[in-house]
C-alpha cells in the first residue's frame, strides 16, 4: 500500500487550476426536439459567455445553428425562453430565437437563411418565453415594452411568421406580469399572470380565453381557472384539458383541469415539488408522453425522473434519483433531458418510449473527472428553532494527500442566491476546486429555499436576513460539532441574495473567520429603491412593505451594522450589474476599510449580475484562494497572483 503524503488542509496540490476549471466547462440551459433532431443551448466562458444554439441530427452530426449570434432574452432581467423549436407539417424544423443585445426575434426554417420577424435594435421591445407554432404561422412571446415612463409593460403577443418585422399583436395585457402562453390549434389560449406585490411562487392566476389564430386579436371569453396559489406552467393535453402545477396542497403538484366544466383532478398526491420557482421564462418542465406525463420531482433535494399516469396511478420511475433535471422535451418517439450528476458533468441525453431509459448521451458539458479526485455531495440535515434544515456536504478529497493527524479542514459555507432558489448536488468544478485543495464545502438550503414545499419556502416570509443567517450558522456549527471541520476556520460566501446572507452573517455573529461576497446586497433600502420591476416588490414578502417599513429595512441591512464586523472580507462585483447596483459593493467595502478590517474589492468591467467571461471567473477563483490563504495563514500549493488586501 502506497502511503499518502501529509500536508495541511488548504495547501494540497490540486490538478484543477483556475484556468482548467474554466476551460472546456460549458453551461447548458435548455433542450428541445423537432424533425428527428435534439436541440440545446449552451454557453462557454471561453467565448465571453456567449449563449448559442446547437442541434444534433439523427446521424450524429452536431451543428451550431447560431454561430454569429448571442441567443439570450432579458425579459424580467433574468430572461428565459430565448428560443423554441417545433416541427412543421412537412416534417422539417422551425426554430426561433431572441438575439442579444439587439432583442430581435429571428426565424430559421430548416437550413434556410434566418430572417427577423421583429423590428431592429432601436425597438423598445424585448421578447422571451418564446413558443413557435408552425402550423398556425405564429410565434407567441412575452413582450416587455420599455417605450413609456415608469415600469416596463408586459403583455403576451403573437408574432406572425409571414408579416415582416412586426412588434407583435397584443393578446393578453392588464396584469403586472404574465408568462407561459400555450395555444391549441382551435384557438384556446392558456397563460399565467400575477400582480405586485406577489412573486410567481407566491400567487398567480391560471387563465384561459379564446383567439382566432388566423386573425390574432386580444383574447376573449377570459376565465380564471386557478387563483390564490402559485400556479405555474400550463400545458394543453387536448383541446379542453389543461395540465398545470400548483401548490394548494403545499407542494407544486400536477393537476388537470377541464376548461369547459372547471373539474380539477390531482394526478398524484406525493409530497414532492414537480417544478422549481419561475425565475425565468423557460419552457414547461414536463411533457405529455404516451402513457402519462413525463416529469421530474424533488426527493430530498434530488430529482426523480419518471412518468405520472393521467389516471392517477402510482408514478413509474425511469431512473435512479439524479442530481438535477434542468430541462425536458418530449415528442412522439421519446424525450430529451438536460440532467445533472453528483459525480460527473451535466449531460444532454435522450430516451425512447419503447425502451424508456437514458440510452444515449448527446453531449456532456466537460470531460468526465477522475473519481479519485471527486467529492460527492452528501445530504445532511440539522435542527433549527423552526424545523430541520437541509444542505449538501462536500468533504475534502485527494487520492495522494492527507492532513496531519488531528487537523480538521477549513469549511466554506455557501449561501445560494435567490433567496427563493435552492442548491442542488450537481458536480461542479467550482466546488471541486476547493475540496481538492483540502477545504470542506457546505452548500446550505436554508429556510426559504425551494424544492421542499411551500411551508419550507415560507419560513423566510418577513425573515430574510434572520432565518437564512441562522441556518448557515447552524449548519457550520453542526459540522464542527460532528468533528468534520475546524470551528476556528469557518468561511462563508455567496452571490446576490447569498451575498446578502454572507454580509448579514458577518455583521450578526463572530462564528465566521472571513467572508466572500459576490455581487451581494449590502443595503436593502437601496435595493428596494433601485432594483428592476420583477423584484421591485419582492422584499415586501421577505422583509416588509416598502417604504412603510423603512426602519426595518435599515435595521436588516448589513451596511447599518458594520460596527459589529470583526472578520476580513473580499467583495467581488460586476460594473454592469442591473440587479444589485455596483455602488452597494463600493459602499460595503468602504465601511469595512474604515473599520480597519482586512478588505479587498474587485470590480469586473463589463460583467453583470454573475460573471460570464473566462477571465473574470479565473480571477474570481484565484483571488478567493489567495484571500482565504492569507487570512487563514497558509500558502497555496500553486503559484497564483497574490491578492492585495488592505489592512491585513
């Protein structure tokens, strides 16, 4: 037996450099099926994060459909549904996409030259949630109109495929927000809508009405099918039956509704969410199969892919639980799925109804890692004052190195964004970068996270900056009490809302030795004043009514309590961030600096809410490693740029 060398945690030599962590690591966003081909969108940091559309034909040929285009929507700022594909009457494909930053909708029929169906970049309109209907010669879209003063106006529009460059015929308007248009061949339209101050995971309305597809005009015979709950992702099963996910029974479960009679039927009463919060306008996350509905439901934070029978029988599982199922597409022969693994890269896969297993990998996001270096997520739970809390524990992993006897690893506690989002146990080079160096990582699904039902999600109601902070502290302490990590070397990090939790934790406790905030929120008052329409009333549910409860906003803001700070801080921010204004990063860094604490601030030119460029991601990893090593007092194994830290 070969003995392993001993090195302190954090100094383990890793084969995964920052450059290697970025190189070849593509991100997949959605899948589609049409004309015997599988379609997907992907982005590559090496190409400045540009998102493109690719197609794999039946003979295995892979084609980049949009080589000169950035395929992206920015409706509601977070976008989604930037492309759609369908099969026409001849068996060919019709694909549509939104180009960015021009915000034009383009169409390509088969391999013909693409053509634009909306005005050029001077238009005040943006389009997302695209649905293409070749037989009706229409594209449906959620349109964002920025032509007037005040908030943008959101409507559902029809874009004729054969009417030149048209801004869209308004079908649905009047609500603050709308999403998920679905149209039958005979003109029945279903959609969801909601108004301030609700978010789509709070309350929406499932609506139906009628249009004449040959002469699109505002919808008539409007009916409210579901209200008072979060109803998401309508899908027509036939001309009078719509499938929808709503959470009247605590979890997002699938229900069928007969539009003519109003009769509702729940497909399955399993206590599992079949979808995630609707942050983006992506396509419906389930589809009609030969003998039911293909869906993926959450089980202890993982996704179970299977068939839910329409007659209400027990589900038929197609796979073992997966780390994630991010997108599904269905056709007459089978399905395509974008799946995540806990020990391998994300993949686009296909299956067939005559042998409904994952039979073919279409493409993987990166090369498969060496399992000897791979830290696999373990689901862990700990108690809080309001109930159990879940997280993902990644132990430090190295085939050739071990720590000196008795030394425990430093812990990086990750607080996810959202905050109405969730951490999933997918293989991530961003996590393996740390575990291969001897750090432990805990990815916390604090109260308020999705995937565990409405009651778990509503733990954060009015308690943002309290419950999430307590749960991150509780998770770190739980691992320390189990003897898994060093209680004196606990670090916390997060981006966006996770950055707020990081900053709030550092001003509420001295549990953490240091913190790293990525485009985090320091001043809730500034966020309430400056943020975009989609989130402009989000804080009403998370904190309190604005501006009536301004004093609560002030008290809950980390910037108001910098006198409590006792830990070093690294602040990372994009200069073009529209969600969290860059001034917030500068303000919090200045406050830390003025208190005489170690601090470093890096502003990334041209980056928005999240870092897309390879150079930015590399810099972020190296700066964070240098920061952690300096404040914890050790030297990294590899030669990386030394981060200048003030007051160190």
